[in-house]
C-alpha cells in the first residue's frame, strides 16, 4: 500500500529556533512532494512544493528531498508562534496522479 | 485575486436531509477535487473532475455525488447525510492533475 508517514507530534519548538518536520514515503513512483500548513478549523495552505533531489528555499522555509532514502523534510527557521499549526506532507504518484497524504505533524512554537 | 470559493462555510442539516455544497474558482483550472476531512485526519479524496471527466474514488460512498456544470463551478451532493458524514469538506483545484492543488476555505458540515 502506498503510504506517506509523518510523526503526529506534537513537536514543541522554542520561538526563534529551527523546526524540523519529517516525512517518509513508501512508493518510489512518487515524484512530487508538497508541504501544506493547516491551522485548526481551516483549510490546507500550500507552503512548499519540491520535485528534485536537494534543497529548495523560500524565505524562512526550506524543503529537502532525498529520493534514494525516500525522505522529505521541511525546515522552518526563526520559528514564530504563528507557525504553530499542523503540517501535512503529500506525495504525488505520477502513475495515476493520486496525491497521497500523511496524517500531519502538529507543531507548537513556544514563546 | 484568483481564488477558490466555497459556500456555505458552515452547514447544519438533519439526518437524512439532502444537502448541496458548492465550490467555484477563478483560477481557470482544469481539475477540481472534493475532499472530506475529519478531525486529526488527512484529507480523503472523494472524487475529482479533469475537465468534464468525472473520476470517483473506489471507496467513496454512493451517498455522495458531484456535478460540474462548467469550468468554474463544482457541487457536492450528499443525498442522505448520516452522523458519520459530519466533517470538513474541502474543494481544491489544479491546472493539471500533476500540478499543485489549491484549496478553498472549506465547508464545515454538521449533521443533527
């Protein structure tokens, strides 16, 4: 079964520190990966997408993809209390264009 | 601003009373998706339209139906809501199936 796995957390990080969120996937057919942020009671909001091995940076966010290890991560630098949310990792299977979702990691930034 | 709009934002219905949720988009995207999300769970894909082609997920209950009368609009019909159908219903769009999905604000459905 094709899966995307995330630690459900909560992950507690002090304000100003780096938050590291991790995701592993089982299907090597997954080619594109997405990180969404979801505040309680709200809809998912795209943070980053990554398609190639290596790092992709956007402001305080860095996504990392390692296809050999089947591992995707999201780093948040200078964490702010407003970053407190659930972060959903999703992988796209190119065989059928199905988006496989992880269950999400709850992140808490402590002031 | 280009966006995905869902109405209503909150819907209360009675057990067994049909309900329709709507989604519209100004992104001119070809693909529209309906997801169901329950508390602390990942979004679950119900179905999607690629242009006019309807794609139903194998485990989507027959109680759920969808219509896409034109590129901009898509509807989710729940014919006989049960208590287990209470959830957040999310509409998303993408330009093509392999591209990023963008979500509307969601409709919170409560079944009494």
